[in-house]
């Protein structure tokens, strides 16, 4: 089989290898991990004819510069980050044929926060507990290939798949102001009416201090903390905790598995992908599902 | 037992709002039953709760809820076999270089460091849950005299193996991480050992007893682990 080698001349802002996550080890404190916009990542693998749990590159706002050693097939989905092949702009959501020595780079972020790059074939990357997703904890030790740095290389064995497609139906919407649907969280009843009213009646800005573990929102909720101390309990992607400073945090795939802050609400599964495409500085509104 | 929908595809089972060994055993029992169900994707057992994420293509919230309720009425929770109950004796070096917060704990508890070490090594602890970072055991409960507050300013880096106190809990850091626990010692036995096929030393429900060692013994055991000459089996009781 033909070995494809990608060499990263520039790593980009935060580029990681991700698949659909590390399921089943949350009972021993292992974060779920995995792509944040699952639909976009699945679309990318679908276009190149890979099984849906094949690793992809998750590219955040500023993309990498990649040189290919040989011909291969790729697809980019998710955020529009002005991808260019040898300095000519190319589009998202289509199968692209790469030739030997081609250079893929990215330019201005146009919409969305995370782009996904799929490459047809079998990715030769270290896995930990069954997943290639970059570990949020000790990544250098556990998943050394999955944290892209300047000079990193990735190896992929080209498959014989001829089942690549050129059409996808479902795309994650991108927005700078978004309304996401939530269901009440386990401690919802413990919050005052004033706090709940404020939570649902204001736009919340996603702060710069946000990452794959969670989005910290800038709003200081009215009403003050409830008067009970919580015993640590489970966290899932989409859980919205309210900290001691009375600011909401939306937890994402790399969050720790348990937490001790009261959980006011949970973003519903269907809205997690569009949430993942929100950039720091953009505005979120919540409504009850 | 309170069963509520949590997010889109998950159920949260909440038991009595206390840190209590019996309540936690019920958590273990419920968790082991849930883990055996093919409809369950993953679970997060905690002190007094279990979060179970299910596959909505295979089971609905209501069916799952009713099934869990039926266990409660039909079965006693003595299904955890004794072979799953494991005990560990874990060495800890309490010497000054590993115990940066010993003085603070002494002044907070009005105990001497000898009394603190004696209380910490004479109490059998239970692993109530694993969380925070992979393999971190939440151990409890501390004797009342040993209870202490977390640090006002959490450390950016707590070293691997650090043994800390927080509230009525004690724990061992499996890897370097930020943290606000009061550090009174360090264990050379790694709770997360990547050389092992199952890298996680502790399971919920295990019993842990500590015993004091010198800095030179600490270094001998740590070297033994890094060379693969010692395994965690030597610390089973």
C-alpha cells in the first residue's frame, strides 16, 4: 500500500488529530475527547470514503500549512478557513485530489471555528484506550502524534476505497449570534428566579478563555449563588455549570468527568455541533427545548 | 433514589445527598448493573450519583428509568462479590520535601505532624470515586480532626504522586496537574501506570491503607517502578 506522509510547515493555532472519542473510560476519570463538531467530521470522512470513526484533523481558526509527499484524496468540512491548494482557493465539502508535493494552507477565517480535514486511508497514529484523539491530559506521553507542532509528520496508508462521494446533505450552520436549546440541569431548581430569568433573557459572550474543555461565558448572573454545597457528580458534553463567581461554563468533550459546581442546564445533543462552531467573542442565547 | 433526565441521552441517578460508605456502595452496585447493559454507552459513578449515557436508538429514557426502578424493588445490593473488593497498602513519604503544606495543616488542625501522620496511616480509606484526572482516587473519609480547607490559591503544578487533603477527603495525584489540595506527602506507587495493560490502579470500592516510608525507600520504590522491577501487585493486601 502507498504511504502518504503529511509534513506540517506551520502547525496552525490549535490543530489536533481527533476521532469520535474515548468512550467507556469515564468511570475512571478519562475525558471523552473527540471531534467537537461531529456532523462535520463525519461528513469529511464520508466524502473520502472512510469509516466514520477514522481520525481527522481538527483545525481551529488559523490553519496549518501541509506538504504532501504523494497523491491522495482529501476533503475539508466545517469552518470556512479559506483553504488554498498551492495558493489557489479551494472549497469545503468536496472531494479534492492532491498531487505529489502539493501544499495545502489556510487563510482568513470566514465563518465557523473548527474545520475538519479527512484523508482517505488508514491513519498510522498512536491510540490510547482505543482512540487517536489528542488527550487533554499528558498528550505528549499518551497521544504524541495527535498534537500537531511545527515539523510534525503524519503517516496514512492509502486505501483502495473507490466509494468516495461528492455530496453531503447535512451541514452544521455557522453563526456569530446563536440560540441554543437547553433542558433544565440537575440543580436547576436550586437557582433563584432572578438567576434563571437572567440566564434566559440575555445574550452571553463566549470569552477568550475558552477551549476544548469548555466555553466560559462572560455574564455574571444576577441573584447570587445558591446556599448549598454540592457533592461532585458527573459531567457530560453540553452541561452548563455556574461557578462560584456566578458565571456559566459550557463543558465540552475535553472537560473532566466530574465537577462540583451546580448544573443549571444542558445544551441538547442536536445543538452541540453548531455550538462547537462558535468563536470566542460571539454571542449565545438560551431557550428551553 | 431520584431518577432524572440529564441532557438529551443520559439519566442521572441521585441518592441521598451525603458522603457515606453505604450510599456509595449502592452507587457501585447500580453502576455495575448499568455497565452490563448493551444500551449504555458509558457511566460516571460518583459519591452519591451515577450518570449513565444511553444509546437512544436502543432504549428510551422512560424504559431505562423503569428498569432501574425495578432493580430497586426486587434486588438487594449484595450482588457485589467479595472478589471485587480489593485492599491496598500504599507507602507514603511524609518527609518535609514531599509535604509543603504540613505546617499549614498543623496550624489549621492544631495537631503535630506526628499526629497527622499517625491519623492518616491508621485510618482505612475507601475509594469513593475516580475523577478530576484519569485515575485520581477520591478517598474518604478523613477522621474529623484531620479535616481541612483547600488552599486559598491552588498550585499551578502539583507533582505526580502528591498525597493531599481537602475537606473530608484525601487523594493521590496520578500525574502532574494543577490543584488546591493540602499536600502532606508523596507516594511512589503510580495510580496511573502506562506500562500496564490496565493502567488504572484503583477502582471504586477499593480499600486503601497508607504506611509511612523514608525518602530513600520512596526513591527505591519509584526507581523499581520506572525500571519495571516492581508492579502494583506488591501493594495488594
